C-alpha cells in the first residue's frame, strides 16, 4: 500500500511548492494530475506559472473530472493531484454525485501501488458567506477534506509557506 | 475544578465529531447543550443530522441565550456546548451585553464540578468582509475565542478532520 | 544577525498581544512600527486601543509605506511591525512595486542589528472572494507571508489567543 498525503492551507500559503517537493522525494519522474481547466485568463496564467516552476521531472495528466481513472492510469509513479477543490468544483458544475466520487477516491487509495500527494484548500475559516452556493461549496469542501484526511496517511497544513504536520500527531 | 476544553476550526472541519468523542470520554451519559434555534430549513436539517449521529448516550438541553444558567443546571455530567459562535450571534441579535456574558462564562468555568467541551468557529482567516456587521461579528467571535482560549485548560484546532493540540503547547 | 519573528493568525486571534510580549522579551524600550493610517473612525479607535495597551515601554514610529527605512532608522532596539498586511495594502493603493518592496524587506533582515517581530494576517482561508481586487490582495498577502516566513527565523500562528510555533518545526 503506497503512501498518501493531504496538504491543505489557505490561498498562496505554499501548498503547491511543498507538494511538489514531497512528490519528487517519493520518486522521479512524477505525474502532475491537473484538475484545472484553463477556462479564463486568470486561471491560464496560474497554470502557466505552475508549469514553468515544475520543469522536466514532471509529466502532466489533465483531468477535470475523472480523478479515480487518472490515478489508476498513472499508478507507476508518484502523483501530485492539484487540486482537490477544483476537482470538487468541476464535479458540482457537471452535476455529478460528488459524495460518491469522493467515497470512490477514498476507497481507491489503499489499492494503489504508487504514492499520491493531494493539494486541497482551506475555505471554511472566513465569515459565513451570504451566497447560498458559496455556503454549500464551503460545506462540500470541508467534508471532502475530512474524508481525505481520514483516508490519507499524512495531513499537512501550510502556514506562511511553512509546513505543519497534523497527522500523524506529534510529528 | 473540572476540565474545560475549547475546540475550534473552520466549517466542516470535524469539530463536532471530535467534541462528541472527547465529551463521552469524560463520562456517560453526556449533555448536548444546543445553542442553535431551528429557525430555517438549512439549520433544522443540520440539527437533525447532528442528533441522528449522537444517539442515546446524550441528553439535549437547548438554550439559545442562557448558557451560564444551562451549565449550572446540568453540572453533574460532561457537557458539549455546540456552539459558542451561534450563542454569540443569538446574544447580538437579542441586543444583550455579549462582553459581560462571555466574561461571566469564563468566570463560571473554574466553579463547575463537571467538565465542559466548547465548539467554536474560526471566522477571521478570510478576506476582511465588506459588510460592517460581518466585520463586527468577526471581531466579536475572535475576542470570544481568545477569552475562552485563556479560560479553558485545553485548546484544539481541527484541520481536515484531524485534531491538533494548541494548548497546552507541546502536547 | 538579529532574530526575526513572523506572527500570523486570523482577525482578533491574539497576534498583537503575543507580538508585544515577544518584542519586550527581546529588549526594552521597544519600538512600535505602526503601518496603519488613522483614516477612518474604526481604525482610529483600533489604534487608540492598541496604544493604551502598550504603555510607556514603547516608542512609536509611524510609517504607512517606508518600512525598510523605518527599520534602518530604529535599528538599536527591538521593533514590532504591526502590521504587514496594512503596509501591503498601503503599497497597493500608492501603486508602488510591492513585490520589489517585499523583496527588499527580506534582503534587509539579515543585515539588521536589532530584532524585528512582524504581525501579519491570515486572509486566504475563507471562500474565494467574488471581488477581483479582494482576490488579488488575498494572493499578494499570501505571497508576502510566504516570503517573510522563509526569511524569518521563527513563524508563529495564533489560534484563539494561543501561540503555535510553526517554524522551526518541532518546537
């Protein structure tokens, strides 16, 4: 059973940089499983900057929705999934059964041969959003992080670019 | 002097589940001190799901405002107060002197015979709200968490469903 | 090379109180480097409350923009910079090159003779703001915290008024 790691934190807290370092420490080359779609200029710019930082030690596997299939298809090298929150957002807009998809992902983890590092986001520590959809998505993201946190071997929180190990405790 | 514990974290970070486990570990049956009012469908649904999860080891004591009285009236079994933020919101809408109520709560803690576990929320780690009332409530919640954090024996932060001990340090 | 410390946390999480205690523990009297401008009643009130709490062991050096110059000019006593987020906001509104200013600040730190304690804010753990300017500022603040987190000797997170050491780890 391969190691699985969940990395969470606020916006621009250094999650992706930490995740890239951790993934490469588990084997090279690694696979960058991108859940983003370059749908607008802001996102395209962010993806381009990420790619420039990653360099030649990475292959990219783009999958806005089929995360479980992507992990099965790439199960010979360490994977970095960036990020869970965008995947969840894609599932919601595609009107997929996100709870079933998250459960399937958690069930898949113990069957994998190669490690997986997930990047996710803290979205639930601000004031309660006035917008009902935002409130619902905040709940979805929180539940998903809980389920992945239970399923993964390690959970890390990024604060000001610095990693803090949450699970296992005392590390 | 009975143990008092403060559990904080973002939305859907696993605070209530952790609080229920900690409260039951301090004695059974326990008392669920509910500060929520089932005022709308979203909240009624949330309360019903919480009750379904708690089962028969719990008695429920509902009190949107009179938290100190509720803790005095139930001081023979461990209490779970869920949650401080809703209590504060109820105090604000009832135009009560919330600072005096929080101070009274902190003063009450060392006089109690049975333990108390408080659930509260992190509301202050998002962008500054444009709405002045939201900004004020965010400040109120932060101050209240500080005061309870100082008054309680333990403070825990939930991240992706995993508990992290903040106070006492090094634990 | 003098010690540098970054203290972060949500609104009203106890950052300033912790920062004041840490700064005074590094030497007295200390210098309070205020980046706030008393531009509206809410902020003026906040500044007045901060000053009342600080008392006579502090000198105040106000600088909405010229933080590097302020640190060079006061380099014989411990400094508390409160706060980085307001400085960044002032730079943005003055249309200054904030990335260059943050880089200059990080370069300055190893050259200082007296210690510096920075207070900053967690702004990136709520739901993604709908407002593009808020989104941009959230990114700016996150990057700045990362850079300062890398440059400083210590990073602390305040939760419910309680300090948690993030860097160096295991402390």
